[in-house]
C-alpha cells in the first residue's frame, strides 16, 4: 500500500536560526487584507522544522511540510531547499 500524504500543509520560508542540532527555525511571510481599510499587510510566523542532515543555513529559502509531532515545538520537516545562499 502506498504511503500517500493528504492534506499536509506545505509552506515556503526563510531560515532565521540554525543553532540547534537537526533543527531550524523558518520564518513564513503571508499577506492579509485589513478588514476595514482593505490595505494588504505582511504577517510573519516562525515554525520549528526538522533538518535531518543539517544542510540548511541562515538565509536559505526552504519548503517545509507538516508532519507528526517530533518534539515539543517541531511539527514540520524540511522537504527541500528552494534557494541556497552563498
């Protein structure tokens, strides 16, 4: 039987911290429209993600995918690097 992942959130963000072992903090940016003034605003949220091989560094743009709870804060894992910083 195939291992099919359904309804898993996939987010793209920038790594802001890689000081932990096998873990990174990813900042995801989204745009929301103000209810009254209709102006678009940036909103940020940080997610802790699992990086098994410690290949990510600060400034990399990565794709993270939702997974089972891995620790107290980690609910995502890094599924790939979109853009690597030099």
